[in-house]
C-alpha cells in the first residue's frame, strides 16, 4: 500500500452536508470512491478508479437530470463543470489502459479532493436549496455534529 497519511483523513465530514438527502448520499459515496483510489494498493488502483469513474457518471447524471427536470436557472455552468470532470476521468482512464500508470489515477483523485469542497459549496449548495425549496417550500436544514468555533475579531475563539 502506498503512503496515504494525508488521504486517510479524506473521509466524510459533516461540513460537507448540504441538507438535501439524495445529494448528500451521493456526496458520501463520492468521498468513499475518491478515498478508495487514494488508499488502494497499486494492483487495486484500476478497480478503484473504475468504481470512481462509474460513480462520477451516475452522480453527475442524476444531478443533471434534476437540473433539467426542474429548470434550475444556473444549470449550464453546473453541467459544464460535470462534463469537464468526466472528460478528465476519460483521459485518465485511457492513460491507465494504455500505459498502466496508476499514479495518474491517484493524481486525479487528489485533484478531485481539492475540487470537491468548492464545487459543493458553490454549485451543489445552490442545487440543494433549489430542490428543497421545490419539495418543501424552504431552504434545507443542516445539522452538524462538529462545528468549528467562530474566531473573534481579535483572532481568539470563545
């Protein structure tokens, strides 16, 4: 197994919650799939990457369907980002199949680790709000187990 010290910490965290259960469930699986690639032994990276690639295709298809069916106003930007990630996944898969280079799979997973929080905070949170508003008439309610203390103006936490 390769050195996964930093990657072992990439697990589901409550601060990823958006308050729309179907989306949060997809995000939990996403985190598991990314961690699977990062933590797999070299001879298991291909299989873990296949699981991640399949998850991305299904996850994005579901979100794209929600956006199309509900006429989500900023859908094109969101869908374009999904398409870009899928293109990158296809390129990495091609390199894996042609060259057997598992490091490209790990680098892709690391890039997804860095990409995901921003994507979720900006694009998916808007979709979660939209879907909750349509289903329940209001914004999502998110209950988090662990909350970081807010810094005070002088930089000290209460």
